[in-house]
C-alpha cells in the first residue's frame, strides 16, 4: 500500500470509530484503541490527530479541544454519516470509501482459511460498515460475500465478530449517556465530577485486572496495579478538601450569625450588620 492509500484508509477507520459513538464525543485515545486492530495502518496518537484534523477540515467530524492541552475529542457530523452511507465516494475527498463488495483476496491467498483479525484493513472497513448498515444482522450473507471474494471466514466467526462490535457500540453509548447524565446532575460541581471520574477509573482498572485483559504481561499489570493507590490517594485528597471546605463554611456561617446577634444588641440596623459580616467575614 502507498502512503497516500494508508492515510486515506486510516481516515476512514477513524470516521467509522466515531460512527460507533452514535454522535457522542469520543476522545483521541479511545479512537486510537479502536483503530489499533489495523496494524497495517501503523496507527499512533499523532496520526489519529492528523486524521481527525482532516475530517474536521472537511466537515465530516466536529473537533473539541481543551485550552492549554493537545488533547482532542470529536464526534461525527451529519455529513460524516452521509459519507459512510453513500454508495460511491464523493468527489474531492481524500478518504477511502468502501465499495458495495469487499476487496478481492490476492490470487495466491484465495480459499485459505483466515480470521477476521487477519483480513486486510479495507475488507474490515467494508465489513464494519455493512454490520452497522444491516443493524448487526445477516451474518450468513456477509460470510458468503466474503467467501465469494476469496476469504474463507466461517459464518460463526462473522457472527461472533458482529456481536462483539454490537456490544462495543452499546458500551460506548452507555458511557456517553453516563457522561451526559453526570453533567446534568453535577453541573459546575467539579469536585463531584472529579470523584465520579476517579471512581469510574478505579472500577475500570480493577475490571481489567480481574478479566486478565493483559494476560501475563507483568509490566502492564504492574502499571495498572500501581495506578490504583495514586487514584485512591487523589480521591482521599479530594474528600479531605471537601471536609475542610464544609468545616470552613460552617464556621463562617456560625460567626456571621454571632455578628448579626451582636449587632442587634448594639442597636445596629440590618444593613449595618450585613456590612460588618461582609467586611470582617466575607460572608454575603
């Protein structure tokens, strides 16, 4: 594959990753983790960012930035959805567009038994698009279409892959809804949001360790385990800050009440008492 072809194909795979989030924002690292299955495309964080910039410049995705950080998130636009659903590639866009059939297998590889993971990225892109378009059904027909082009993938393998993709889509949507709900509940309460994020992170790490997502990779397991005390320490610091803030607020309220009573005893008006509360205690 040429560099230009790889770039165009990588842009498609990033756009398909955004499509799975169903219009909700998706962070750059989550996108990278999704497109890593196509190792032939050599995906890196910087290349994902370049792909996102291209998609954003052409109206296929809307990018979200955090001031003072290189971090970027994005969500697919209506134009992006239309591009993926189009039967042919629109003119003027340098992005790979899957046809209505998978790319044929090379002559010397036709008929060999293979797995979804070993399929060329162009074929995986076609399959992912068809799964979404068909609502994660028609696994038998998809396996037959692959077979016609020289890819010996069993119907059960296509079915397992489709169900896995469907579950990932469901999980992405659930996380997006949780984030939306948290924003509505907590509003500008950054401490509450921070605690929620920490709790979610701790749960995710524990799940990853328990489910042995990293197998016997001691370095990664050690890194995950090492992150737990740091997160817990951060959570404890946040809770300590909350307690201190609550105690300070209570003390100020009690002092303000005492000032108000003393002012009344000295014959001061309500406005004069409020003045002393604001000037001495900073309480309004």
